[in-house]
């Protein structure tokens, strides 16, 4: 069963990570085992501290929801080794519903070549005009002929080569075989058997007969094989003892990998128009075959969105995925779905508060570790209950989770906000740890937030932040960029900004100068900064 990814927004904060993990755990506990928590970006120091504190590993990192080759219902026929006989390869082709082709593998499972039915047909036609065997393993011959060795050639001969001839009566002297480098096929013809043995031909194949007793004593280097087949069938099967590695296609093969995007694959398939294509994994090992009809109805990835409902903040390729549910506490944005879905949006300070309530509604108590993780996420997203987004429900749910986890909310808060700033980290890490892009009324801009307990220390690095912000604005085409240094102890935000100063002054009602301003009681990006800008731009 393909996974259902539960994922928060890009540049995930603690609430985004934990709500995804908690919701996946809830659904899996209820028996829906497909749910898998995922993340879209780097784990912050704060989130890592919380995960480590309660013994969890970060969720799986995913980069897109675009439909890939791995999402297709591709075929998985057997891959044959290059040493397999043509005879066996043809049997496999027929036994698997007349496959359009079959992959040929190296010993380590990587691709050696591709064998098509037409390759076997072409080889068969060539043997009519060039009746020659070239270094065919003797055991290949024994296999296809269902034969047995009648002398000690097993110990002295490994490969058979030579011109393939069917022995004719001695009355036709001009048509008799005369080369030592021959593979002679005959029936119950003692004179011709003797001739072949005395000539020391490379191989003598006896069809539906045994070696006469008097000829067993002749000294010869000829490899003697008996077969239950008649001469006609034997001569055809001889050529089918050739290893497929010699006739399969090896040049200019078009292959695809599991991670390739289906849109890209379609373009190549339309151009190449081959009957099938090998599919390889990340180690270039063969995993299957792709046909054109596999591209008609690809499976879409399934996803549950938590802590966001805005396309710009979600996973790339979301438009190709099947959105099953959305659980969020932000404003309604621009994500659309093709079918009705379960959508839960509550005006609380943390998405984890909503998920914790869903545990309660279903009569489930989370484990101590999961409860501790959820308590920490609520504390983080409500800025220790000082954010204007915080509600009484957040406080009650955080307290309940802390009791289950036997944790102190005050201790959790101190640990979280001491780690979140990481004042000595590179400015790039600090700026983009909790960063979101917004499209509002034709304005495209970015807002970063760092929650800390010592904003003056971070403010001393203002020039570093401004330099990075300026280059980011030019690179991404922003009209404005804001950095919120939200101080838990000061209960306000030091705002560093780039863009139209008059916009900042009117939206925030503050006396701004020198690219910075202190905003008392401003603790929330989504409930204070963004609504102010939205109101200004209408």
C-alpha cells in the first residue's frame, strides 16, 4: 500500500513537524497503517531539541509531490542474466504474456541490455546464412538438447565452436564434412560417426541414437553428445544455446529511474516510441519495465496537509497529488481540491492543539513521549501562551499533555526558547529556519520569525541580516522582506525590514527608521503582521 504523507509547510517549525507526527500516529493507532509523517525542509535547532528530549527521529524528508515513475503501475518481469540461453529467454517471454521485451542483468542486478523478440528472430535468420557456433558453453548445449556427454569431454571441453553441419551419406562425397572446426549432427550412421571421430571434429551430436560399442574405443578429442531430438530440431536448438548477452541490445538504450517525473518521461516516450523501457532504482538496478500504456492513468500521491492551506507554503507538485485532508489554524488561502475532503480549521494558537483534541475525541490517550512532544509544540507555537493567537483551549490542552508526559510547561518553555534563537549560528540558518512567502493583493514578500529570549544579541547582527535579506529580495523578486525577532521576555518583536518604509509605517502604525522598529505586544506573524498588511492593501 502506498503511503499517505502527512506534512506541514516548507521551512517547518516545531508545530508543523509535531502535528504531522501526531496526526500520523493517531491514524495509525486507529488501524490506518498507511499514514506517514513527512517534512518539507530542514529541522530547526529548537525542533531537534524537542525531538531529542522525547526520543523521536525527524520525519522523512520529501522534496515534491510530482507524479514519478515509482507511482506508475509498471510491470516487473524477471530479469535474466547475460549467460542465459536464447532457448530459456524465449520460454520466459512466452510464459509472461508475450512480453515486448525482457531486461538482461549483470551479476549485481544492474542493466546489461534489453532482449526483444525481434532480436531472437533476427538472430535465427542470421544462422541460416552463417551456420556457426562461437564459444558456446558445453553445458548450454546439453541444456537445450536435453543431452548427455558420452565421453570425458566434460573434463576437457568448456566451450564449443565450429560450423554446424548435418552429416550426409558417404555416396555424396562432395557434400561430406571435412573440417575439424565443425559441429556435426547425425543419426544412426556408424560410418559418418567414425569419420567425425577420426577427423576429430569439435563436437558430434548423435540424434536419437547411441554411440556404437566398437567406436567407443577410438581415440578422439571430439566432444560427443547424445540427444533425444531429431536432426532438424537439434540443429535449431543448437543455435538457441547461445547466451543472450551476445544478441541483446546494449547501445543507445533509453532507461528511466524510479524518481523521474512522469511529465519528463512522457516527452521521451513520445519521441522514442520503443515498445518498453527498463526502470532502474537509485543503484541502477533493474526494478521493472515501462510501457506506453502505463502512462495513461498514473497513481497520484496522497497527502494530508497540516498547519497550512496555502499553495506557496506547501510541497512542490501539490497540484498533481490527491489531497485527502487539511488540518490547520491559519487563514483560508488558495489550495483547491477536485473532490470534497475533510477540512478542519480552528482559531487556536497551534495545530497540535487541534490534533490533541482529535485524540481526545476518539477516546485515545497518547503515549507519554508523544504527549510531551505535543505539549512542547503548543508551547512553541503560542510563544509560551503569550501570542495573541493563544486560546484557553491551547492552555488546557498543553497542560493535559504535560501531565501525561510528567513534564513542566515552564521547563519546556525555557529549553525551547533558549535553543530556538541559536544566536551564534550563520545568519542564513537563522533567517530561513522559520520563513514563509506570501502573495497578497499583488504583493510578493517574505517574512521570517525568530523566537528568542535575548533579542538585543541578535539585533547586533542587523547588518548581516540586511545584507542577506537584500540579496534574497533580488534573487526571488520580493517587494518586501521582514525579519521578526520575537522576544518572549520583552513580550514584543524587534522588526528588521527592507522595502517601502511608508508601507511599514502605515500598516504597523509605528515610527520606523533605520530598517528597524520595536513592536510591543506583537508576537504573531499570522495574526498581527500579515493581517495588518492585508488590511492596508485591501
